[in-house]
């Protein structure tokens, strides 16, 4: 059994820092990458000659819009691992094309961003000798005569001590010059002449935090590519930062399709509540995105065309309309604007009609199926690796746990099944149909079940849900 975690040791220097740097440098080589750069899609157009939004791409092939399509056909759909890798490669290509400048982010807005410059100490930490405990600062051997006035944190430097002298001191206060040690409150007593005596041995320098104990000004505290966690915010504040230079969040526009969707009240007369409109924006934010708009369009091809062509977001996410029904307009609109289909169907259940298209060199569209759990599958299959790479976040280390119960599999496709984690086992949940959210609402993760299913005790790869991993995952704003 392996456990979840992030890369450590030597691997920590390879956390997609190349992508982070490419985002924040004005010149990162040819937009299409270098011979040593990430692979691009074999049917990708030459990135140096971007096509007009309304014109066709100068190529055809299995992922282009020419010729018949068989949506959901397992023979033309992309295997699940390959679909995720394709999304990541597409994002790397977009990173090089976008050349977005780093952004200065105030500390209260930096959670979840990725550092675009090293975090370097602006001062010594601590910047002066301080007391690590409440007690007395003492000088020389005991007993000591205690000064009348004590030393508190946040006050100016106190007068030096002389041999045989002590002064009351609070935690964090500046230690007077010529202090031998700090004697903790519980380790001292005074006699009838108000002289201070230790109740245990006093060691020179004890309970004093010397200047620059943690770092000296100019020391690198954290490298480029570090994800800003609450602890990073605390370190940055302690080091004197008001803002951090970070990779900007990927910008996302969400287009909710479907005439049958209600935004309030109970389902009635063939109408159903829209579950994706409330669910997708916070989920995308938890994946590191800046969700700019959520637009409800209905089943209107012209409105969808206008919304897609008007967007300048890094990623457009659509819901529903990815199959080949009479009101499934996503494919025709993509064909009309000359978009390039990188993924057209994935061998995964639920969610096989999902798609990934390149709209511009630095802009993509992820088409999610309309069924709620199928849309979640699309998020984790295509949107997560794309957004993670655009945000220069490190990829999570894969991990597995044995399944407590058997899971029925699809004959040919991967299945993503909600599970809860109980000790060293993953327990599959019921209510895991494409239209159901009851299982995923209670889940800790999704288990990746191979074609044919899994037996009890079989190890399964797990995909954590963003809010179950703690840290930045709990922030949805």
C-alpha cells in the first residue's frame, strides 16, 4: 500500500518549475516549445501562425472536424490515462504561448497561488535577541537583584544588565544587552530580601532566541514553484512581506447549457434543478482557478457561439451538449469556429462524452457531460490536469489503497467510483450512477477501477477531492 503525499527530496526540484518560469518570463523560447519541451498533439497547427477564430485549421485527422464522428464510440475515444496526459500537454503548450506576467498578490489573496520568484528573507529572523519564555533575564551568577520595571514585547531596547542583576521579561521581548540567560518563571524564587534564586541549573544562553537563529537577510526561504499554503503566508509575513510575486490564477468562464434547468424551487413539468451551476465554480476555485463568469445559455447554438467567441478566459467550461443529439450544440460550434479537438470522448464511465478543444494557442475549452457525476469525472480527467499545469502547481503523487468491497467494472472502459477512506481501506459508495451526486457528496476520493472491475482487497489508484486534502483545498474564494 502506498500513501498520498507530495514529492520530496531530489524530486522537489522538478515540480513543474519549468512551467512556472515560462509563465513569468517574457522570452521563454518559441511559443510552440523547443525540441526538449513537452510533446504537442500530432495534429496541432503551427503555433507561430495562429488561425483566425472563425476560420478552419489547416489540417484534418482523427481529432479534426472533417469526416464523420462517432461520439462515445469506444474505438475512437481516448483512453483515460492518455486523456489526462493530453490535457497536461495542452496546458504546457498554452503556458508557452500565453507568457503571462507574474502578479503581485497581497497576502490575504495569495492562498493557493504558486511563487513566481523565490521567497527571500528581507531581514534576520528574529531581527534581535528575544526571550523565548516568560521569566527573568539574568546577568552573571545568582543570586540576582531584580529591577523594579520589567521588559515587555514591542518596546524599545532596554538598558543593559549588570552582573548580579535581573529583570522581569515577557516572551518575545528584546533581551537586554549582557544577559546571560532567561530564567523561566517556574524555575525561580525570591527570598525575604527580594533576591532571585534559581531552582535548577542555569545554562548560558538558555531560553534566548538569538538574532538570525532562523535565517539571515538574503537567505532563500522557499524556491520558485512553491504553492502558497497557510504556513507559507505566515512565514512570508514574519519575513516582512506584504505581497508575494506569484503565477496568476487561470481564468475560467463557465457556460451552463440546457433548456430543462431550473435555478430555484422543486423540479416540475419535465424541468430539473441545475446542480452544476452551484457546484462547478467552487470546485474550479478549489482547483486553483479564477472563475470570472457563470452564464446560463440553454439549448441555443447561436448564444453558445457568441459566448465562446467572446470569452478571453484561459479555459471555457461547458456543461452538457457534448453528445450528438438534436440540441447538442458543442461540436457544431467548435467546428464552426475552427477549434481543434484534442480529446473527443474518453474511455471512462461515467463521463465518456467529455471533450477537450484548443480554441487558440493559449485558450482551451473543456466540454463536460450534463449528468452531474459524469461532469465531475470530466473535471478530474481534463480540467484538473489542465488547470494544475496552468497554475504551475505540482502534480500530486499517485497513491493506492485496497478496496474493501468488489466493484463492478465496465467491459472496456475505466470507471471512477466514489469511495470513503476507512483506515487502510477504500470503501466504495452506492449511488454512483452518472446522474447521481449522493455518493460523491459523501466521498473522500474517487477510485480508478480498471476495465473488468476490481475484487475485494485489490489495490486501486485514488483521486483525492480537493477539499479532503486540507490546506489550500478548503479555500473556495
